[in-house]
């Protein structure tokens, strides 16, 4: 299981523009299904995205490459302009229950950390509001 952060190129704030978060969620689910991965939690912010996921047998790099390449094609079509993800991504392997709990809390609370909202439940683009599409976390 990993905590993954991926950012937009040049810190552009397109991830939460009208219609885009829904497409990002859609592509996360498609990528999860294609890679037989598990998507445990996420938070979509204006210029980056946090994920807690178990990537499946193809591995984390394959999951992220697939998600980023397919989502960007779709979003460029929606926006009628060229945008991109920053190359690469940051990942941290989650090794125990304490780290898992901390990572999930960090992901769900990220919009509060960035002063976008005062309460976690006020930010619409987290797995807090999409629990039906998220895979349960193992209890360690």
C-alpha cells in the first residue's frame, strides 16, 4: 500500500475546474479496475492529487503512468487546451497500521491543511464523499 502524490506541471490549478474532478475520479476507478488495484482514499486539490492505493501486480509506476496518460487526454479534450501532469510522482510505502492511519488522515484533511475549507467534510473532492467507490482498508 502506498501514499502517492502527483502534481500538475508548472503548478497549474486545473484539477478542480468545472467537470475535471469527476473525470479524475472516473479515471482513478478505471485504472483501479484495469490494474486490479485497490483505491483506498484520495483527495483532489487544485494543483495536485493524493492517493492511498494498493497498485496491483503491474506495480505502482504502471498504475500511475496509465492513470496520468489516460486522464490527461480526456481533460485536454474537455478544456480545449494543452495541460499536463508533472513528470514522476512522490510515493511513500505504508508499512504498518500507525502509518496507514496517519496517511489516511493526512489525505482526507489535505484541503483543510491548504486552507480551502475549515472542515474535512466541506471539501467535495475527497474519498470522504465517495466511500462507495473506495476499497476498504485492511486492519493490521
